[in-house]
């Protein structure tokens, strides 16, 4: 309302433009953050193996060190997420991660790399939950789903290009992709700082944060289907941890592939994930449906059974594509059902991210050990069994969650 009591028509348009600017900026930050992290995730496996002669088990533990530190940091962050403005959190993470990655390229030993990569996991917990909570603030229903869909396409596009970059740059010079990752985070932080200084709407966009702070102590809403969705994303990312951290070793030692070929296979998986995220972000048929979660996990189990029974690279390509689609399904179920009806978006996003990290750690650490003792087929069959068990357990979890909600 104006001072004279009349309605001010410009205000809604200004608000909508400000939201559009913020959304595009955060999509760009999601792309850069995912590109930088995924380049590092694959490049460090090659880097540790060549420079420090790390074993498959050590490589798995290195990949898991980031995931477990990120997981615990996200869980701890849930207690104070509403007290930190998201823009400050994202800027701090961007510049700090860049410094840590440059430090990795100068590290004299594997334990130092291990410690620095773990520190990066802690710092990353300041990046993604804040970004995702800020992006989804005030949105519900189809608008929330579409925004999540756009965000998913942004970060997963970074996941598409990063395996190609990491594989090819590693073949050129082993430290080059790590240095690139540091540069990406630095450029992202500088770009966001410039946007915040130039655009008052970004500096003043604190309403959602203030609302979350005010309601943090109150009962938070949501759908009980978030619990089976969270179980599903944990399981999906556990088996994804196997593909990301153990498959490069399987590709070299079992399939006799070079680094570029391994990067190409992981590129197919990432590309399929992006397509799946884009499609699911523009559809609603899967909203609030338990059955599609369980079917997705069962199909993923069959993918791993097929991986255990083939050495043909063309078949592995097809299975990687299917794995990408099914990863997208598990991810969007957790993200959408986790924040729907909630006012504490940053805390829910932190929970989502903690489960991803916990799954990646489990898959990375356990996958390396299983491969060393039982070979690639044992790794794939254990993953298939885990997915099948999770599909059954989702039904039990959903039943108890719905019953508990009715008794409240």
C-alpha cells in the first residue's frame, strides 16, 4: 500500500524481478559448485594413485573422507543454519574451498591430502544447504517443483562436463584438474560477491531467512513420505559412491580402459541424470507416490546385477545411462518431499545433503574394501542386494510414518 492508502502496483513486479535475478544467480552458483566438486572428486582418485601410489582401499577412504566430514558438518549445521545469512555462508565456502584445493596441489604426502580433502567437506556444508534453502524459500507446489527442477539441471550439467574435464586434464598433467577446481570456486565467489555489491535486491533479500529464524523453534510441517524418500536417497547415493570411487579402478584393472574412456562412461551416467532431473522437474505424476520410489530402487538393483554379469563396454554404457536416470529419481524424491510443507528449508536441505554424503561415504569406503577382497562382481551384487532391501524397507517406513502422523 502507498502512503495514501492506494495499492502500489510496481511492488509485485519488483519482487518478481528480484526473485528471477536471485534464481539465475543461484543456478549459476549451483553449476559452478557442482563442476568444481565433481572435477575434484574424480581427479583426486587419479592424483592419489599416481603421486602417492595409493591402493584401491586408500582411494575409497579418500573419497569417503570428504563425504563423512560433509555429512557431520551438515548435521551440526542444522542447529544454526537459520542464524547465518545464506549469501555470507556461500561466499565464505567459495573462497575457503579455493584455498584448500590449492593447498592439496602442494601437499607433501597422502595423509595431508586426506586431511585437506576432509576440511573441504566441512567447508562445503556452508555452500549447498544455504544455496538450496535460499533458492526454495517461499515456494510450494508446482512452482517449488519447477524451481527444484531448474536447480537440478544446473548442478547436474556441471556433473556432465566434469568427468570429461577431469579425465582429459589428468592425462595431460595429474595436478591440472585440481588446480582448475580451485579456480572454479574462486571465480564463483568473485562473481557472487560482485552481484551482491551491484544489486540491492540481493543484499536485502533477508525475509525468508528472518521467517525461518522466527519459526525455527516451532513445529515444522511436511509429508511423512519424506522418510522413505530419505531412505531411498541414502541407498541410491551409497551405490553411486561405488560407481564414482570404485568404478574408475574397475575400469582400469578389469575392463582395461584408460582415464579418458572412464571419464566418458561417467559422463554418460551424469548426462542421463541431468535428463532425468529435467523431466521429473517438469512433471507431477511422481509427487506423493510411494510405489514409484520402490520400483525405482528395484530397477536400480537389476542394473547392478547386469553390471556383475558383463564385461562388454557397450553394455556397460547402457547400464550407466540407466543408473543415471534412476539416480535422478531417488534425488528428486528426497529433495521435493523433504522440503514440501516445511518452513525450515535450510535445515531440511542440510538433512538431504547429509544423507547424500552418508551414502557416498558408505559406498566409497565399503566398495573399495569389497573390491579388494572379492572383486568387481562382489561389489555389484552387494549393491544390488542393498537396493532390493531398501525398496522393501521403504514400505515399512512409510506405514509407520503415516500412522505416527495420524496419531499426532
